[in-house]
């Protein structure tokens, strides 16, 4: 670690955060990065010279334990601390991610409307010109190299970088699995299959293409290009997301190929971070049809694996309203399979989603409560139920958050499994 002082700026090269993801009620950073302290901000820049975190230091900053994060998809996320316990009960984390783009948020207040937060998203740009002036001075090579990388990554370049990522994958990652919260959503995405089986009418994030696995050649090309794209910052990643919406359906051979190949080519063994993780979605039919050998293979991979299954509802009337072409019987079969897999395989955790909101039939909540209570005699060691807010962004009604939270707490209290809110995040 090297520290340099320039006027009122302090630059720390090769600063180290935690090597393990943790559940803590204070700001924490992971991996290795460069930190710049200004009178008003703490700026943290990744090893490629791209801005990643901004935290305010001035009196007008909303809360000293809150911060902004820029994703590799070039979106800003505000991390709200709330009252810690209430936030943890909702999300399973000691912060609430507030998104800068339309999603299914249950919050009425938007921190991006605050002048201090809005200014912070562009605060780092003011440093780019002054930093360039130091190139001509006699400074250490390591510092000069960092300053040049940082100066190159202006807003236009960062936008182009995000577009480059989406071209590599063949499209934007429209939704990440809720379990990626365990790695602060810092995953390397690889598309192993396009589309989905069901084309549910209610879904706003899935493509309208039928399910189609990618070829090994395409997957290998993605991995090669991702290795170049992440570059120096590969050191700060040890998690994969296999997309799009039903990677489980791609089958054992494809999942084993992409996981082992990516682990080797992306050099996860050299990662600064410990405990590699693998994340993917699965459909109800993929979960039911998956053979024992698929899970046995997953259990031997060099990852802890998380599979998220979209059950949505245990009520036939709601399934019809959602235009999800599947029966309640299959929903129950997939959940039973989830419990079985979680009991049997040490390194696999399967979780389930249900939609949740006031615009759904009352029979949905009744069926969900009955479903949850029916599990009271089941010994469960792993697994999470996520409730995804069913929100019409065009019809934000006063008091919607309070009504949602009342119903959520009712379900959470009755649930034998840990139960959290699932906010849709993209990449």
C-alpha cells in the first residue's frame, strides 16, 4: 500500500478490503482498489481505473453509513442503512439497495432526488482534469499508471464499456438472482441459454424468445472476451452468474463445461476473494426434471452453488392472472424437490420466489399462507423464500409501502424458511 498527498487529495494505491463477503452493519469494501479522499468524498476506484464507490463526507450527506456503488453495467445504486434491524428483516442484509432505474422497489422515497446524492454520482469527474496535469511531474510509475487509467475512464468511456459487456453476452442482464446478494451482486455473467420456457404474461424482465441453449463455441468465446474485459480487476471476482433465465434447463454437461472452464480461464484460484460461488435461475420444470447426476456434478464443482426457482404462486387463479402456463401441482413438486436437494447436497442451496403485492387476488395470499404453514413439520436447514413485489410502476399509490410491509411481516412470521424481499437488479 502506498499513500500520496496532493494538495487536499489523499491517494492510496493497492488498498485491501475484506477477502470474504460478510453480513455487517457498517460500510465494508471487498478486494483490492485505489482510494481517493477529497474534502467532500471518499472515492474508490477498481483496478481498471473505473469509479466504483462514492461516499459523502460533508454535512449534507444523508447518512455516514450510506454510500453509492456504480455497477459494471454503469448503473448507480444507493445503499441505504435504514435502521439496520428493519432492513435486515426485509433483505437479509444490513442495507437496502435503492436503484436509479425503474424496478419493483417498495420504497416511496428516492435518494437520487436529493441534491447531495445526485451530485455525488458525478463528483469524481471534477478530478480528471487536475489529475492529468500531474502526468508531467516526477511521480512514481505506479501512481502515474493509475492516474492514466483513471483519467481514461471518463463517463463516455464507462458507458461504452457497459455496452461492450452487453455485446459480449448478446444482450443486457435484465435480472440477477436474489442470492447474488451474498457477493454484493459482483458476479461475472455468462449467457449459457437464451429465453425461457413459459413466456409468462406478467414478466417485464425476460426476453420473448423461446428457450435455446448456447453452443460451447459461443460460451468459450464469451469467456475469452470476459477475461479481456475485466482485465486487472479479475482479481476482485470469484462468482459466476449463468444466464439468462433458466440455466438449469441447459443441463449437466453445459453447466459443468462453463463452470470448470470459466473457473480456470478467469483464474478464480488467484482471486483475492475467498469461497467461489455459482448462481443461476431454474424453471419449475427444470427443477422437477433435473436428474440426480446433475446435482451430484454441481456438488463437486469448485463453487458453492445457488439455484433460484420462480414458483410465483400456489394459487391457480393467480397463476392464470399472471399467465404462467403451469399447474399448482408442479409448483408443489418443485418445492418438494428444492427441500430434498437442500437436505442432500452440502454445497448446493435452492431458493424460491413468489410474487407479492396488493394487485394480486386475495386467494394468492391465502394460498401462500397455507403453503408456508404446511411446511411447519418439515426440518429445513437451507433455503430461502423471496417475495418479489408485484409493482405497477405507473400507479404508485400513497401508503403502498406500509401496506406491503404489513403483509410481508405476516408472511415472514409464519414462514419456517428465512423470508426476504427480492428487488430486481440488472447488470
